[in-house]
C-alpha cells in the first residue's frame, strides 16, 4: 500500500510482481494516511493473518518470523514491542523519547482497559487474526491503528516480541506534532 510516494515505492514494488506473483501493490492517489492505508490493505488481503510493518526498514523484517510463530501458537495479536526484552530505540532524541512515553502514559490514563494490555501501544508493527476484527468498525484517527484493533476487536491473547526501532536511512519521518494531536483525539 503506497500513498503515491515521491520516491515511487509503488513502482519498485510493482517491478517485483513477476518474481512474487502473490504480491498485491496498491497506489493511493486521493486517500492518504497510515491507518486508512492499513485498513484498505487488509480489505484487499486474502489471508487469515493480517499484518502491519513499515516498508522503510525502521521495523526490522527479521522480527516477522517471531510474530508469525506467536500467531501459530494461537495468539490473536502478536506485537513487536520496543519495551520488552530485546526491544529499544536506536538514536532517538530526548524530546522524541519524552513525547513517545508521554503519549503512552496519557493513553493509559484515558484508555486504561486497552493500553494496559500492551507494553508498546504506540507500536505500528504487529499481526492480528482476521477473525478477531471481522465485522468490527475500525475508524482510527491518525496512525495508531493498533489501539483501535485492541479496543474494538475480539483480542483475547496478545503476545509480544522485542525489536529495536531503527533510524530512517532516507526520507523524513511523518511523525509531527499533528500526529500527537490526532492521537489525543483518538483516545
């Protein structure tokens, strides 16, 4: 799923279709936003396990196997977390660390029944069973689809695996003060 990236990520992904015929590439020109991109991708997907991972490699792909193993063990949701053993952030500034933890703490106050179930509710790297969210109205604001999935889905068993959030190699982060305001509106 690509929101018409200036770097033409969608074009590169399409070039992989001959090698990976099961790959689906969707380029959105009008609609924008991470959460709606995730939902549109899930609507187009055919599998029973749905996932979210950043394509910019800030989410290390090697953790996917650990998440998949947790799903095979029966988890309804497998979360890659920065706040469990093996997790962390690479070179975040003190301000970014403060904002991330502050948003998490505020969320715990506003939605304790949801956010207390997750060590890293701000994570955007996870897998979920389609059956846990089928028929649920997901309408997240901003980029925190995980909170919406846990709040509205039938999520009984959550499993977590540690990962280190990597620094972006190129491009710029889409996380700005506006995303924090959207997060507050969502909670």
